[in-house]
C-alpha cells in the first residue's frame, strides 16, 4: 500500500477472478483510487496487455502512478485524471477496438474520508467541500448554503434515505439565516440537534446519512453511474466483462436495473402480449445474486461490509 494514500481494496480476489483477465487483454479501471485493483490487473498482463486507470481525483491519480510503477509486469498502462462518464471518449482515443474488462469500484476512498481538508468526514473540522474532483465548482458549502429548503430535504431524503430529512433541512435553513454554515463539524452539530432526542444518541452518528447525501449530490454520483454503466457495458468486446462494486442500496439498485435492462433489452410496453421490438440482447448477467465479502474480509476491512459485486458479460456472437 502507498504510504501516503490509505485504501484497502474491497473484494479484491473476487473482482479479479470475475474479470477473467487475459494476458493480452485491454482493461479499464474507472475508479483507480489507491491503485489497488489496478495493480492486481496490471500484474497479470503480458506485453500486448494494456490497463487504463482513471480517477477524477488528482490525489488518486498520483497515488496510482506511484503504485503502478512498482508492479512487476510486461503490460503497459496509462493513468488518466478523468470522469468515467467519459469512458466512451477515453476508449475511442486509446483502445478503439473495445476492451476486455471494465471495473467500477464506487464511492469514496478511505483516503478521501481520512483527509480532513477534503470535507467528507463529520469527525474532523474542515471546510464543507466534498468534491472528488477539486477542479469542479460545486461544493457542499454551496449545496448547504444555497439550496432551498425543499431541494435540501429532497436531496437528504433521496440520497441519504434519511427519515428526518425535513427536520434537518429546516434546521439548516434556520441556522444559515444567522450566518453561512462553513464547516463539517458545524453542520454535524446542526444535524445532531435536529434529530429527535430519542434517536440522537443511539446507533450511528446522526450526520452519517446527510453527509452521504451531500457527497452524492456534489459529485452527481448517481446521475453519472446511471449513464456510465450502460455506456461501459456497450463498449465491451465479446466475452468482455464489466464488474461493479457498490456500497449502498441506491448504487446497487442502479447497477441491478441497468444490468437487467441490458440482458432483456425489450422496450415493448408491458401490456403488449408478445414482443414486437425484437431487440436482441448482447449481454448476459454473470452474477445472478451480488457477490458479497467473506466474514474474514469484513473482519479485516470494515469498509467492505456493505460492498456488493455485480458482473455482466458481453455475449460472443
Ligand atoms: C472506492 S475508491 C476506489 C479504490 C480502488 N479500487 C483501489 O483498489 O484502490 C473510489 C474512487 O473512485 C473515484 N471516482 C468516483 N466517481 C468517479 C467518476 N465518476 N469518475 C472517475 N473516478 C471516480 C473516487 O475519486 C475514488 O478515488
């Protein structure tokens, strides 16, 4: 592991096994993070093999370059700072013949959470930022201080699945009338106080769900995922595989729905007695049920506890 970038890869063996790495294959790691999965892919590549590792976070790109430099391999690699929403452009420019495997390991890295100044964590005081790509303009500060009460409640309710979204939105609006809400701990305290006393001190921290929601909103995580999963699956070569690791039900639902739409591409209205669109599926779901971490992995890496791996393959015609 890189000394300055802490992130333990989740479901490492299961992911690599199901990507069916071929020595001469071309692979894309859409979420390079600390370069953990990338280094495992690269180590299996031969002379004609290629790995393209992407991350929208400049720190992750630096960490991945450092990590991949140390991998014993004959394979080639490219590390790009980009958004995986642009996967079609990236493939067209670098591997126009298509790819044999694509990986998306969603969410934030431990590094992003641990670096207080990035503003992802409610445990440490920092400016409200939460941008994965610090070149983007929208920060959590803007969401918290500029959104209407209705929009805030919607974001917190939808992306945080927070039952007290309305109360929290009202508390934020009330507080920011006095002065803008500037830091993570300030916001965490407002959320805590908005929670009814009976739930304030039990279970997980009251700010956990709201912080998840804000992070998803700032980084447009679900909008991007929805578009990118289908795009990525359609860029695979025959027998190529797309593996997606998700960390919460909102992400997993998007992946599950996208995979089943790809497998059954019929677009006839549900009341049609027979299919008339005659669209042919090019994909087969490999993981009928999501692959979960073993209890041993969960004991060693708490972050893996909510992970789910799904895989889809492009059919050989
Ligand atoms: C869970 S970490 C990946 C860890 C990595 N698999 C490893 O083994 O070290 C998720 C990474 O995805 C990146 N990311 C999230 N959404 C992205 C997007 N739309 N485009 C590119 N990178 C993204 C984040 O910046 C973060 O570094």
